[in-house]
C-alpha cells in the first residue's frame, strides 16, 4: 500500500474532510467510551477453552509417565509428559528442551542475568566486566524484550525489519563488533508486525560469522502455534541449523503455553544445546529446586497430544480471526483512500502494526486517550520507547469482545485522520 499526502487532495475536498473529521471526533468524545487495545491478552472466551485445566490433573493423579511423584521437589528439567509433547510440536529433540514455570520472560531475564553476572559457557569474562555490551534489536519489536536489556544498561542497536525478517545485511555487518553479544527475535508472527522470518533469514542467523564467541540469539517463538487460519505453523529447527553450521550454542529458544491455555498458569519452555542447558541449570539449580510439576502434568492431561494442541489452536483462531478481520477492514474502509497509514495484515499472532504519517503517532495516541480509547503508547515497540519518526502504533485486538473492537477501531480511524489533517494543516501554514 503506497502512501499519498493529504495535500494531494483539492483544497475544497481537504477542507470538507477536515470539517467532517473534526465533527466525527467530537461525536466520538461525546460517547464517553472506555475501551482498551493495549496488550495482547487472551479474551475471556479464549481462556474458557482451557477451563478444564482448573480441575486437572485431579485428585489421585500425581505421577508423571516415569512414575515420579509431581507433588514433591525435584526435576529441574520439567516432566517428560509435557516436554515430549512440546518438543514434537516444535520439531525439536526433547533432550534439548526444559519445561519451567510461568512466562518465558522469566527464563529470558534469568539468562541475561546469569550471563551478566557470571558470563555464558562461551564467555571470556562476565558481561558485567565488559566495557560495553551491545544488543541487536529488530524494530518494531517487543517492548518487554527491550525492557530487559535496558534494565542491564546494554547499548541497544536498532535493526530494520523487512517482510522476511531483520535486514540481514545490517545484522551481518553489526556482528563484526565483538561487543555485540546478542539479538532479540520473535521469529513467527512477530510482535508487533506479524512477520514470520523466511527460512533463508533463519539460515543466515544460524550460519553467520560473529566476532563475539559468546554471541546469543534469543529465539522467542512465543507465537509458534498462533495461526489465524486453518494452516498449521511450520517451525524451523534452528538448533539443528546452528549445529550444522558449527554454532551449536547460538540460540536460546523460547516458547510457552501462556496464550494457549491460561496465562495465569503458564508453562515456559527453554530449548538450546546440551552445553547451554547445562550452563543454565548450573545456576537455576541454585535459584530453585524444580518447577511446578503439578501444573505441567495438568497441561499434559489437557492437551493430550500434539493433535489435541492443534485442535485447541483452531478454536483460538476462530475466536481471534474475526477481530483481526474487523481491524483490517475498518482501516481499509476508513483510511485506505487517503494514504495516511499503512498496516500489517498478519496470518497469526496477536498484533497489527500500523504506521501513520511521520510525526503523528503520539498525537493519534493522545486523541484516542481523550476519546476514551486506550492504545499502546506510541514508540513502545522501540528501544527506550522512542520511535524517532513517531509513526508506529501497535494494535492489540484480542482482549475486547468483537463489537468493542469494531467500535474502538472506528474511533482509532477517526483519530488517525484528525491527527494527519492537523499535520497537513501545520505544514501548509
């Protein structure tokens, strides 16, 4: 979709559009709305799909497939029942997979913390002893990723995204710097763009030469199963790819059940090389004595098999797809002819990324807030929350009911038009 300027409109048409948009905005404010399109949370309907989890594994069911009692301490790796199921779903070896607690963010924070304090298994020194630690951040990207590396004081280097993933020409040049220690990625239905990395991009990431011996890619496959269509997601085995190219320790591979069952009782997964897992567990075994194995067994009972997992994901798709269709349809209908915005049309995940006229995103956010529609703050998908062109807004339609999504997005479209009208008037003046 190409952009055009509102200035291309004849003066009388622009004036009429400006007047009509201001009137629509006043009507929008008068409705006294209270709507939220901020975070990608599952809706109540989606959470209900897994309510059986609340009564599982059930009284008397407390042994995993090995016969171990899940009520007791131990088994830092997690139970085989859920590890084997999840490894099959991802197409990796269960020997390379650990099942933990809660969100994969917990494990990611631990990985960065351990590397910072003690260094990785490939580090010449702890990262805290480096003059500087640099980290590659594809943008737009996941705000909570950036929050971790920001908290540790890393220098975050922005990498532009393409329709096939991060710009590899840029990445391959940047990793020649030995202070570049790692990179964030969301490789399937990325947050917020919905982009899935092309196989050739994954291959390059696995094979590329890097200056730092302890360079790590966080392969945060949070949306590995989250299709909006009838098609199942193909997940690349990047661990095998990296091993093939002589870089077996390159990937820290993340996944979780958080948006699949109940986010309040998630199971997080960490997959990596044997050496990386041994390094991780050498510290994690001091931090704790094992995960919530009862919850892991409950998840194994609920899902049953990979086929059961896929059946559950189809229910999620049928719930989410109409909301995404509504967002994209309203953006097309309300904004398409004016060329004031571009947006992604993802086939999975939880987000739509929208770019508006340069310098207008913050104003869109302000106008929406004044009208009772809460959007993720402009710039949130960039390191330090700063989008230098002030163009990007992340839309998260999953949580509200469909009618609220439609109402909110019609309002957002009005705010985009008004912000862009104001920008055009200011430029003309």
